[in-house]
C-alpha cells in the first residue's frame, strides 16, 4: 500500500514527469520518514519518496547541497534555511493527518517544478559560459600592451636577472626561496631567451633580447587569479552574482593588473595562494565523501599549492596557517562525531598528515635540491655563504682544491666572518683620517676575493720564520696567543682604547707596526666556539673568535658601511661585549702552508641537509637586514588598505613612459568599507544567533553564508595583513596584494548578501525583486568606470604630468600622497 503522501504528490509530479507504465508486483516495504520544513508539521513519508519530495520542493541549485548535508546557500527564493531530517518510523495514514489539504496545497504552490534534462544542460552551459567570460576578460586585460614598456621596470632588474642566472647555471643569493625565480628562468628558457641580458638597472632597453616569454608567464598566472576568486566565492556562497561581483573587482583593479604584467614574484605567489584556497574550499565540499577520488584529489592539490606558495616567498606561510586552522577545525568536528570509530579517525588524521605536511615538505625540499643542482657555478652569491658551501661551486677557488686541514703557525690564511654579507678580514695601505681614532692603517671587511685579505698567523712572542725547514711544524690550538700579520703591508692586527669610527662604545681596530714588529696591543687569543683548550683548529669547519689580550674585547664587524674614506667597505671593531654573535665569529677559508700535507676539500663539503639549513639561515638574516635604497619609496602597513601611496614602476618626467602601481581607489575603498560593515553585521548576527533569536528561513540561510563563507575570507585577510605590523624589515606597497585578494572576495560575498536581505525585507514592494540585481549591477559598472579613469596608471602614459590639465590623469589625484 502506498503511503498517503504519495497520493498527495501524484498531482505535483504529473506535470514534471510523464506517465510511465508500472510493473506489477507488491509495493516495496519501507520505513517511515519525516520531512520537516520550518514552520510546518513533520511529514511521515516512505523512504523511497523522501528523496523525490526533496528534489521537487528544493530549487535545482540547492539539491546538491542538501544531498551533501551542507548549509543551504543563499541563492534564489524558496526554502532557504530548510533542512531534511529523516527519522525512523512506520508508514501509515499519519501522513495524511499530519498534512492537511490546505498545507499540502500551499506546499505544492510554493514548490517549483523539476527542470527537464534540457534545462539542466542549459544551466550547466550557462555556468561554464560565465566562467569562460570571466577568464577571457581577465586574460584580455592582463595581456593588453604587455610588451610595453620595452625596458626594465622596477624589480624586473632583480628577478629577470635571477632568471638569467638559472639559464646560465650561475649561483646567486636572494632573500626569497627559489621556486618563483626557477619558474621565471624556465619560462625564459622555453621561450628562447638566452640569458645574456644584464638587467643592470631600471630603464635599460631590452632591444633584441626575448623578454616576452617571462612577462607572458607572469601575466598568465596573474590572469588566473580572477577565475580562481570567482570559483572560491561561488563555492562559499553558491551565488553567481557574488562571484561575478568579485571577479569584476579584481579584473578592474589597476594594482592587480600592474603587478601581473611584469617579471615579478608577486603574480606567482598570489597564484599559489589562491590555488591553495580554492583547493581547500573544494576539499571542504567533499567532506561527506571522505576518501573518495575527488576528496583525495583536492586534499593533495591543497598540499601541492601550499608547497608552491612557501617556495616562492616566506609569506606563503600565512596561507599555510589558514589551511592549518581549517584542518584543525575539521578534525575537531570529526572527533565530536561519535558515529566514527577510532580507526576511521586515525585514517582522517593520517590522510591530512600525508597530504598537508609530508607532501608539501617533500616538494619544498625538492625545489632546493633542484636549485642547488642547477646553480653549480661560482657567481655573485658566493660571499654570502660559508667557505664549505663555496667549495661545491665550479669556478670558486675552493672548488676541487686541496689545502692543509689543520691550522699551523706560518700559514697564510684568509679569515671570513660568519655573518651574512660581511666578508673577509681586510686591510690596505690607507690610513684612518684625522679625528677618527688613531691615524693608523685601516682594517675593514671586504666581500670579494682580494690579495689584501691575506694574513700570516704567527706566535706572539717571536719573530722567527715558522716556515724555516729547520723548525718543526707547530699547530695552532684553541686558547693560543697569536699575532696576525697582514701579508701585503707587514702590519699587525691591532686594537686599543680609541673609539671605533662608527660604532660607539666599541674599540678601533687598525694595522700597526713595521715588518711585523709592534707592541702588546697586537696580541690576540684564538678560541674555538664550544671547544676545549688544546684542540687543533680545522680549516673551514672551526668557528673561531679573536679575544684582544689587553682590552679583553672581541674582534667583530658591526655591519656598518664606512664613508668614502673607507672605500665604502664594512667597519671592523673590537667589542667589549663578549656575547657570542655571528658578527664576532670567523672561520679560516684559504690556507697555504708548504710544510703541511693537503687534503681534498671534497671531504669537507657539507651534506644536503647542512646546505639546506645554511641557506635558510642566510635568507632569514637577509630578510631581517633589508634596508631601503637611496631615494626609494617605502611604506607602512597602515598605508596599504587606504591606498595611501603608490609605487613608481617606470619613469619620472613627462618624456618618460610612466607606470605607477596604485590600486583602483573605488575598489580599495569599497573593500575597506566592506570589512567594517562585515564586522558590524557579522557581530549583530552572531549575537542574535547566540541569544537564540528566531530568524526567518531566508535570513537564516543568508546568515550562514555570511558567517561561514565570509569568516573564511576575513581570516585570510587578517592572516595576510596584520603580521606585517610585527616585521622589522623594510616594507613596500606590493606586500598588501595577497590580503587585497581576500578583501575583494569578502566584498563580493558581503554585498550580495546585504542586497538579498534588503530585497527580502522589502518583499511587499513591487520593485523589491529588482533591488538585488540593480545593486550588483551598479557596483560592477562603478568599478568598470573607475578602471576606465585610472587605467593609464597601469598601461602606461607619456606626456604631461597629473597637475597639467592636458594630462589623462588631470583631476584624478584625489590624495596628495599619490605622486603620479
């Protein structure tokens, strides 16, 4: 016997489904289930009819969501906020009693008809057409006038040059991980660039060199940011208008456009950040199908993109934090599901460890393995790394060299400071000027190989020649008192109580004496860090300090650049503060002693884990030590959201081709307003829900979208913005753009939701249904018009400056700080 509700549904289904002959046989047995709509009685139904009623009574766009047990999206009207709650029971006449004829008629009137298969195909085709349109417009705006200007712009001088280094396999140093530069070099190589352009300074003409392959690569990744944002917002809100609004905000932003058109790391970094975010939300959508093929695909792809983001810049750590928070929250939710066994929980935990920790770490490490394998020739980055590291580079004087292993008296050596970018202990015949301590020979550090870096190590109490064959070899040991005699000038390394040239409370270090004869201020005690007295000192490996015997100070380098009288080399001081720092730790690099047997430096070369650790330490110190160049514009984090000041990419004068990095002010200020409105509206809704307020079904569904989807995007903005307030390094305007992507997506979700709520609240008025469409359309057209006004900043302009009425930017300098 059919359930009573089946008769009720027959009339509804007749119009949507053609009559089909039914096979004879007994009716299937089923358990009673109840279909619950807020505000209506619970409906007992046969199990096989529950799904059919759900499909008939819920709009097409929501069926997949309800099947997956997720929150109802804020799309369209109908039963937003309704939920299907199957309950055990028996079939019977209770269904007819539970639903009266009036209620049944009302439900039937509200429920839309099921679309035919042709309609579904039409909807799918429309969805793909919109995505294709968004992608096409994105590529069109990014590739327009991509070849202009035909000269080096801003940081192309760094990253284009580094791409050339990869093509030439020349080792270099940079403060960022290698993946982004490797991809730029690969793009140049595949497009026919030969790596011969020097990229010396901004403004250099490319001439016949093929630079377009690298620009096209960066522009392609920058173009994909818009469809990625479209898909992320569509997945979080299930709203096409929200996704289209987000796509418009990013397509018509002059700042994102400018960053995407040049050979920079920023479009590559943002590509991996957005790809990781998209993979994460897609993986979340598969939560009801754990361990299925799509679930594994999106989880693994999330890990791959995390490795990519961190492999381009260390700020990729911020998206790792966001995915980590999402993963912890997900596992915590699963832990509270008592229907899951501990074995299943273990599988979930293992899958996330493998895909989100092990896989990214393996890929990240692999990028460094490729980096070190490709860059095997000596280059401008040698001096930043240890002597043992340099020994592996072809063309370096330590490569395939054979030198004595242990330090002995009479050896000619070079002494290298272990702090990055300090260099070798150095002296020359020039004296300190009048008024700068004692007028004695200068002692500095110098980054490059030079004969003036050579020193002879001698005993403190004798002038005899240790290299005399009649004298036995005597090794230098930890705790010995020594003299260091400069080989080229025969003056001893010397210190006294005169103040250092630049660093207060430090003592001056000079070259003193004649032919090695000086005074007691030339005596130094050599110590090996963390070693016992009497131990021999190893070349390259031992980390040593020089303690001045008279004053008790430690030889070190302040890292400060001397004026022109010091040839802009680095200051050397003797610090009375005995704390061990890299500034005061040295190692012996070159070692010449004919009385000692040589060993191959291949034995001393560091292992891959040691190289990996050293490269990270050097990069971290380099990041912390970044200082702005002369006349270079820097900014502070509070400047960025308000679009306070841009960045000059190319040109200054009216005869130059000028490109200026500045966000579309309409987009950026709308994003800033949206963040404030989201915090206000989100707080109100959260408090109302927490207090148990009864929200209408439509409002409840939209609130879920705003709190959950918008909350993910707000978290992304916070993680990619506020850490910059804690950084001590120099900061630039372009650092904000990953956070700007999240704020633009939040803007799309927020305004779509607010306009829907406004239309719902004014449902009694005749034009209420148009409020949402007109509001979204107005925002899109407003951003498009502002892009039309400000697009010369991105695509470049020649001619009068902004203050000239003839300029295309005349009247558009809305803030005095905009210096275009």
